[in-house]
């Protein structure tokens, strides 16, 4: 039985590479994109199927869930990749409240809304997996270390939303323990993408590999953790 995976925000960057690698692993991949035309172009490139999905639009989310239910009846993997660094992001001293709200609306509220909508479909799969995209910038251990480069990055909107995503991850894992659904977060590292900057040292494909490993965990795999390429990330 072919497994069905949904990757949000997947028309470019790490999301598209996650879709590509899951297709390569034998999954039927639904490539979620706010802009359907861009999603269709990306899906054609990687061998996936495009689906219109704007994580900040509840109607779009519900329509996507209904379409997946009608066509497939279940969902084996959900990768919550869609996220933004809000325009005007800054440190605590300088950030505008609206910038912070924009970040939370997409990165946290949108992620939770998509997860809630897809959960009935995930419950219908034998051993579903949920992967939330996180970052070392959400690690209190790293950001709290003055010797770490992470302590110098002044993006409260992004950092704080991803810290919240870590909490969503561990709480959902706790709520779903014993269900067969494993929930983890992936830190792809700083990759050469629109978000990470094209001079970053890692490729999108390298960053995607972390999420794909979590999406394809065996039944005895971890849950409620954050992983980077090197292993479990300190919180």
C-alpha cells in the first residue's frame, strides 16, 4: 500500500526538496502551496501532486482536508513546513507588535490549524508521522549561550514562533502516545533558500533529509523530540 504524504509550503526551498525525497522513497506526495500554479509547477518537477493550501486560511485548510479524505481516505505523513520570517523581524527592543503577530499567525496558529484538520486522516493510517519544521534558533540552550552564534541573531518573530512549534510538538506527541502516531520536529540547519539566504552553507536537499528521516521513522522511533542532522537538538 503506497503511503500518502502532505508537505505544506512545498512549492520551493526545503519543502520542495522534502517532497522530492519522499517521492524518491516511494510515497505519493501532496505538495501543498498557497499559490496553486506555483505548486503545480513544483509538483511536476518532483513527481508529486499539487494541492492548494494556505495555512492561514481555515477554509483553504478544510477544503484540502476534504479533498484528501475523498481521494485517499487517510494520510500517512504530515510535514508542517510552511513558515515565514515576518517582514520587519527584529530583536525584542525594536520589533513591532504587528510583526510578531504575523509570525505567530503563520508559523504557530496556521500549523496547529492544519494539524487539527489532518488529524482524523492521520488516525486512519496504520502508523502516521507528523514532522514540524523547527530551528536551532528556537533552542534555549543555544540562544542562551553567549558564545553561540545563535545568541546574536535578532529575529524574535521567527525564533519565538519556532520555540512555540517545539512546544506544540511535544504536547501533541504526549496527546498521541500509544496511538502509533509519532510527532517530532526537524532542524534543517541554515540552508541556501529564499529564507536562509543563498550564501548559506547547506543545500535545501541536505536540510530536507532531516525531516525525511523523521517522516519515515520505524514504529520504535522517537516522539516528542527535535532533531538536527547531528542528532537530538538540546532545547
